[in-house]
């Protein structure tokens, strides 16, 4: 019955149309995320707390083998309480570090999926522009062919148009191959039926991206996800060092009860007790602990280096994004001005029509390329701000910033 249900579920899944939110939500299927999930499962089932006692020991001794045992001793060795506390703090530190590591990995995986989608959007937009251009050239060739059949026009016009159409055909083949490769990448993490279309999809506008920029500028780099993850790693290392320090004095002493029936009749005569303490004068682990302290001081620099890298990346991608937006506005204005200039196909030469059409196509392709750069820098900027994997999870390619559910492991 379970097998049948699984088959039906997979069949239904295979028939689903492509959905951006679902594709993003299934980031947990990635190998890196599954490995971290396995570690979180292990942590959830593991207790790092130390026992109260290091060991229990029971001894028996005889003075005469034939008479049997006549000396009994029971020893309890309590654990160093500071070692117990260090293990408890280590459990808290490793939990926080794993949580931040998972967020970092989710952010990286989501960013990768966003970039694949951005690549598909760009290729699909270019493909649509090429098809529109092909349709225009075919109509123009048809019109010029009729003129030629009527005894007018030039054979050179038809040759130029045929050459252009053949060039477009080759470009379409290359573009189709690239689209198939991108679709294959998307399909490796998400099974869907049909094509991926962006025609009716509310893609995020440049204006919405600018509004988002104003919001994320208010975040503090020192609280950044990547910086916090480095801090958590240092905290784990510090707690691990503290555990090793306390373990070197794990044996703090013992309490021993003794019973010797041969010493007398009364309880006070036969019972005895010993208490021992270890004097922390010599520590054979001290050289190793000092070396680890030195490495920890060096590791502290990683936090500052990460903070500098984050600040540099935030500045760099913001600067790149703002420059791309300015270019996008310029190209959009130029396209609008060219659309107003529409020479007659019947009175203009093919050279003029081809030159003008190619100019428009170059500008449109440039506009799509810049828009793709805007989306790419925008998503990378959100990645470095740690927003991609921050709940509530939002689809930042949608102009509506729709939310989606994503299963996150919690200890």
C-alpha cells in the first residue's frame, strides 16, 4: 500500500507544471543540505552532558585464601564539575554553529537556484526577441519578393534578407541548446511537466529592486549571517578547548568506604572511610593546550576577515547593481525613442531597414543582458545580507515577493 501511494505521489509530482516557489522550496534536496540534516539528526539524538561520577570501583581482598574475602572497599570518583559545565556549554555552542551553518548552506543553494532561473529568464527573453525579429524579416522578404516579381526592387535585397534569416536560424540553434542545458539543470532538483514560461509571470521590476535596496542598506554588517557563523565556529573551538582543559583534571579525587570484619565486632571498628584529592600541580597536557590557545587567537582573525569580506562584497555588488540600473534606464529611453522612428518598408531601402532593425535588436538584447545583470547582482546582494534563507521565505524574483514553505531542520 505504501509503495502504491509513493508511485501515485511521484506520478502526480511528475505531471505538475513548473512553479518557481516549489523549485526554491526544494533546496533541501541538495546533497550539501542533506548532509547537514544528517548531522542535525545526530545532534538531536546525542546527549553531550557528562555523568556526575567518573567511575565506581568495588574491591575485595583476603588475608588468607582459605578463609575467603575479609576486606571490602567501595570507591566513588566524582567528575570535575567544571568539565560537566564545559560539555553543557559545548552542546549549546555546537547547536548554534550548526544552525548558522545550515542557514549559510541554504543561502548558497538558494542563490545557485536563483542564478539558474535568471539564466533561463535571460535566454528565454533573447529567444522571444529573435523570434520576433525572424518574423519581421520573413514579412519583409515576402514584401520585397512581391516587388521583385512585379519587376521592381533588387535581387541584392533578397540576398541580404536570406543571409539574415540564415544567421538567425544558426543563432536559434545555439540558443535552443543552451536553454536545454539550463532546463536540464533545473530538472535535476525538481521534476515537472511542460515548458518553463515567463510570459505571464510577475517578474520583479527594477523599481521594486531599488525599494529593496533602501531597506537592506539599514542592516548592520556585524550581525551578518556569515560573520555570525564564523563567530559560532570560534565559540565551538573555545568550548572544545575548555573541555580539554577540564578533562586534564577530570580525576579530582575520590571517596572510599571500607569494611573489615576481622578488625572487631562493632560497626565503628569494622567500617572505615578514605577521601583523596588530586593536587593540580602538574599538567602533562599543558603544552598542547597552549598550542591550541595560540591557534584560537589566530582563528579570531578569521571573524574580522570575514566581516571585511562581507562589507567589501556588499559595497561591490551594490555599486554594480546601481550602475546596471542606470544603464538599464538609459537603454530603455533609447529604445522608446527608436520606436517612434518607423520608416516605411515600401519606400525605404533594405539596407536602411536592416540597419534600423539590427540597431533595435542590439538595444533590446543589451537591455535584457543588463536586466539579467541586475537580477544576478540583486540576488547575490541578498545572499550576502543573509536574507535568502531568512524566514519568512520569500520569492525575490516575484514582484509580489510571494512566500513559500521550506523545511528547515531544527534541533
